[in-house]
C-alpha cells in the first residue's frame, strides 16, 4: 500500500484559500498527481486544502472523501515565551523544547505540563485513531508498533491536508514524537510525501518513507518553492520571518 500526503498550496489564511502563487502550485501539482494510479482521494475540510485538491480532482474527473480529522491539528497551547495568546502546538522556540526529554518520547510527550493543560492529547488520539481506522479499511490493522496485514494490496491513497497534521500522521506510522517532526522537518506548500508498506514477513507490515516534502513538480514548472513553513536561515536576514 502507498500513502501520498500532500500539503496545501501557498495559503491565503485570511480567506482560507490559496494565493495566486498557490493556485499556480496546485496546477503544477495536478499535472503530477494526475499521472498516478490513485485508489481514493481524501481531503481536509479546510478551504486551502480543498482548493489545492480541486484542480487534481477536476483533471482526473474524481471526487475526494472529506475527513474532519485531516484539518490542521487544532490544539493551541500557552507557549512558554508567549503569555498573551495561545500558539500552535507545533511552533516552539528550540531553546524551549529541545532540552526536554519528554518531547522525544512518542508515548509521553503529551505529559509535559504545557501539553497536559489543554486538549492536546485528546486531539492527537482522535487524529491517530481515525487514521488507524482508515488504514484498517484497507487491510492494515494496528497491532502494537506494527500493522497486521489482513488484506495485502498495492492501493494508493492521496491525502490533501496540512503540515501540522501531516507530522501527526507520520508520527503514528513511525512511532515518533510529533514534536521532533514538527520542528525538524519542513513540508513546503504542495509538497508530496510518500510512504509505502513493507511486508518482510507475511502478515506483518511497517511503513517506510521513500520521499518527504518533494517539490520537483514546482521546479519542473519553473515555480519557486514557497518559504511557508520555514523561518529565517540566518538571524540577520530581516526579509525572512523570525517568528
């Protein structure tokens, strides 16, 4: 089985849609995805993900199943350095999270006091359990830290969603803390992440990532990769965002 996870195009957050650049990205993405043999499409209910998917779906004359749990991971927290408003769970300064051992533990990261005070665990459990239910419908049933194969297949599913929730899904497949993925990976708009099953012994499967955040379709179309999801490469560059 193959899972393709696609982040939405360059976002217009104010209108929950895409910028003109985002629409160009989505068009180039549609050229790429339309060449795939896709079993089923799934999409977040948020506009920027649905708009990104729309060009591919139109080109292939297909529809997508809308999944509430594919929306952006929605569990804001009181970040240690910000006291006047809640921030996204996945956006911490490195000096505030990297020295905390709990955040590297795939089972205990939600026990940190900052995470425990809100609904982070409930949101995380909802997403990963919904994801497990989807995989089970294709014949891969979660069994401890691996998947029991009840119906081996070469189906391909495509998920149009968001960076924060993408890292949550990958954390489930890899038994990793999402904090590590949130802060050490970057999936640019319309980037494509590919994960495939490996069944080295009959009936037992795990997932291996063959590509993360691939944007080759943008390079092929002479479209610059968006800076969204990144922060300044060097502190003295005032043209790139710092926070």
